[in-house]
């Protein structure tokens, strides 16, 4: 290790000069600040949630990309819509610390968890058990990252908002969905709401994005042509951060636990307020759905628990609706369907429930001993490369979450069109799902991404991995869970659940494990727009 970088790492507390590098048992990020401190920082999240009516025309479970799109369009069409969201509703403020930072994570960051292992492999904890925004659901061989807040995954994602290429889309969907239809109508409709755009030149050339410029340079040296990607960011807020008109957030590597100043155009700034402004949609935060079923007369029954900010159950209720929209994300929606099938509360579900699940071929990648800028790395992604020489894949320029300053680590997020699929089963003893994801995950994904990683490392004169902080390619997590109620299998071609009129799936559970080596948010939103338009037009 270069002497200068060794000294920088030591100064940052990430490595000892006279001891072995940071061991996995070290907990450098432990910040239990207490619920009282959280209340003083963000009193709004302790407010009583709206009370859902006993019966609604439509209940939407979840408030992420698909759920929010469905809620808006159904409300615009005249339905009275109740949105049930298990997470809290967080405010925005240019100066207050609404959300916690990656490096000093506390309970605001984690959903009902005592600890957390971030992308760098550094354990975070112990922290206050609280209703924070990121849920890292742990299965036997895989950790799944998902949102837990009003706005769902849009609060915790890194903002990349792109459509897959046609050739990759068709490989993933296998004829279930028309690319021409999506590209001609529904991707543009979703984009018109989310308003993504490429990183402007002044931001790309600023000091906090030196890592992005280095990444692009190394990609070109390796023979790749970086292409700019659209990000769902308000670039003017980033400019405010850089000129002292806002507390720094996106420019200093905040994204995983939310952006306090609204730098990220999450769903609380578009679909959700527009739905509420119709006067026919009510978002009920802190309401966790335990189970779903049917009752006589054709209505749907929803068992819901009202939670306080630390997860205590304050009340349990049974709500009913004429139409039920499942938008709790791939894991949440699949769990509700798997449980309903196993317990008999939804009797006509078919054999495909819980199947066809994948990780979008996700893996994090880290190189080290690159140029050290000595300032924090900005969170938004600037560019990506595409490699179809073997297993089709993309690799995106990424920051390194949880590292306080640019010490020469270079992060990437890789996605492959990985054919590995898993199934969920219901465990009656624990009333939960189990996932049959194999130990070691997908070797095809790891080896394909490792080849690209090695090529870029050699071209840029860097070292693959940043051991002991992280492996060179780590596929033991996914931030893009997809499948479990796949379009055309569990549902018809418009997300209507087979055998249950008035029951719909509108989220990533519809997608067969991959969105064509691209981040899924735009595809999920566009697919929800497409499907709910058909539901409204057909009246069923």
C-alpha cells in the first residue's frame, strides 16, 4: 500500500499502522443516539398517521414506484384509494439532519434492526432499534435491501433511472412484454413524472466527483466507452450544497439512508403528492399489512397493524376493499401471496406463486489504490459501460458507501442478465418465507463481472478489491429484488392475479428476475403505468 494512502486510511480510522487491517469484528460505525434524540431531530415522524377507513374502494399496499403510480392513476380515475405503508413519513429540510449518514448510521437508517453490514463489509451497530428507512432482509445466503418509508425504494436507491436496451430487455422478458410498447408509450410516461436527467458538466467536473472522472478514464483505457446515465436528482440542490446554500448530502456520499434536503427526486415529490392532491388518495404510514384474503361478497380482507416509530404494535384492524393492489415490492408482495396460498386465505392462487425470483444480477465491485482526492465522494452515478462479450452485463460508476473521504477506493455496481432463479416457500413454524438461493450465489455473475473489474484495474493501475473492507466482486446482497409473482405466470399480461378478480400486482414482483442489466425503477414505474391504464380502461 502506498505510504500516503496508508497514512490517510489511518487518519480516517480505517486501518491501524501497527496492527493488521480492520478486522470484521470491529464496529467503527456504532452510533446509538437514543429515540429521544431522534425525536428532537425529526419530530414530524412521531405524528399520528391518518386512520384508514374500515372499507375502501381500493387499497394499495406499499408506496414505492409501482404502488405510487397505481395510486395516482386510480385516484385520478375517481376511485377512493387508501395507501398502506409500513414505514414512516419523513420530511425534507435544506439544513436539518433528517436522515442519518452512511458513515455514522443510527436508527433512522435501519428498519427494526440492531446492526447492519454495509457494502464495504464494515459492520454498523449496535444502533437503536427503530423504524428507519432501509430494511436489509436476511435470508440464508443473501441479504435483500429494500425501502421502508413513504416513497419505498425511491428513498434509499442511488437514483439511476434508465431503460434497458432492446436486446437485453427481450432476453429478460422473453416475449412477455413488448419493448416497442414500453419504449413508445410507457417509459416516456414514467420519465415525464420522475424527470431524470444526465449529470451536468459543472457537477461532473467538481471536486466531489473526481472518482467519477477517474472511473470513466480507466474504463476508456480498458477499451470501453462510458455512456452517461440519467439520474433522478435535482442538480440545483447539489449546486446549493457546493455553494453553501444547503447542508451537504448528495455531494458527500449520502443516498443509502435518504437525502435530507430533497436532492433526490423521490416519490414524495411527484407521484405521491399528486395522488393526495386529487382529494381521493390517503397515505397511511406506519401501517404494516400482516395478511390478505377474501370474504363473502367478493370483498378483499386486509389484516393491518398500526406501529409506533420503534415498531411496537399499537392496534390491529381488519380492513376491507373492493379492489386490492399489491405494491409492497418483490419481497413484500410475494410474502403476502405465499402466506395467503399456504394458509388458504386466497384459494385460487396457482403453482407459480413464489417462483421466478432473481437479483437482477447485482454485485458490488471495489478497486483500491486509485487517485485519492481527499474529499467525500458524491453519490449520484455519472456513467456506465456495457459488455456483451459473454454473459451480458453493465457496470455503473458508483461511490463507496460508508467511506468518509476519497482515499482511492473506486466503486462500481454491476448487473448481469443472470439466469439463476430461486423460489420462496412458506415456513409455518415461523410464519415467514424461506428462499432457496444457493450458497455462493451465481458464479457466472461473479466471474463475468470479475473479468471486467480486472480489465479496468489493469488499465488504471489500481488493485482489485479493498480487502479487508470488501471483496472485488460481492454478490451476497441485492438492492434490486425481482420476481415472485411473475407477469404471465401468477398474473395475466397486465398484472391481474389469475383466479382473483380485483387483485393486482404492480411492483417488481412482476418482473422475471432481471430488467435487462439495468436498474429496475423506471421499468417498474412504466409497467405499473401500462397495467393500471388497462385495468382502468377495462373496468376490471
